[in-house]
């Protein structure tokens, strides 16, 4: 993923704001789709309004325009001093699926998938570390949300436009100095399932693809 970064001072840290390549729909087109979606959904669904009231879930407009990720990099952080990385097994919040009936094995698969993606991204530039220590970066990630797609709902145009069948995911990741635990970088993002592409017809495909984008973005944020 190519990062187009804008750096501004943020207290003791630096905040990076970038537009990810996955968000490739123009604002004009997005606004038009929203207007069409509202009309179609109200007529087709009896005016039921927002389908997911989770405060972390995108609203009608934002489901088409995902917010940019937030990256906070500690001022003076120098990643060039490190030559190895330890990617810890990701955690997941108890309410990550927001009530969807997802078994524990599937949640473990998601955690393993995210760890694998992070390792794939970081091991291109860093050696694998067996434990935290000097010259070792420690990557920790938490899956805050992992709400699956509802593929059958994505077949109908009204629900596709309004996002009724769309899942979404949120992550909170940190990179720390393995020698003393000093926080060097924090990454947070929420992404809704794309309404384009075959992933919308897969229960977990879009979220797993998002993990790959996140891993690339997190590793990329360590570059000078």
C-alpha cells in the first residue's frame, strides 16, 4: 500500500493522516450513491433507517466513505536502529462480532490470519525475533471489531447501497521498543466492507483482505 502522508505535530507525537488505496470511489459518486440508496432502501425496507446501531459502525454516508486511519508516531522514533521484530498473537475484544453467532474457532482463525499478515509484512525488512529484547520491535494488535458480511443481503441493490449486508472491522495496533517497552507507534482504523468486488459475497473475505492492507500500512509507517 502506498502511503500519501501529511505530518503535523501532535503533542509528544506525530500524527499521520493518509488516504489508503482501497478507498478509490470519488466523493461525488459516493454522495450520489448515498442519495440513491436512501430512496431505494426506504421504499424497499419500509423506512427502517440505519440497520446497525453499533457506535463503531459506519453510518449511512460513512459506510461508503471510510474514515482515514490514525497513526501516531512518537516524536524521535527511529526504526532504523532495529533489525528484528516479534509479532505477538493478536487479541480480540469480547464483543468484536457485535452479537453475530461466530464460534471460537473462527475467531482464532481471524487472529491467526492477522498475525500471519503482520509477519509477512514485517519479515520483508526485519528478522524474526524469538523474544523481546534490544534491537527488537514488538508488534501487538487487537481486533476491536470483526463483524462478518451477510452475503445474501448483498445480492439486492437496496441493501448493497445502504450497507445492510456489509460487515466491517476495526483494529488497534502498537509497535514498541522490545528493550524497554517504550511505545513508538500506534495505528487505529475502522474499515467497512467494500461494496465492490467479490469479497462482499464472502462472509469473511473482505475482512481478511482488510487485514492484509492493515499489515502493509502498519509496517509502512515505520519507514522514515
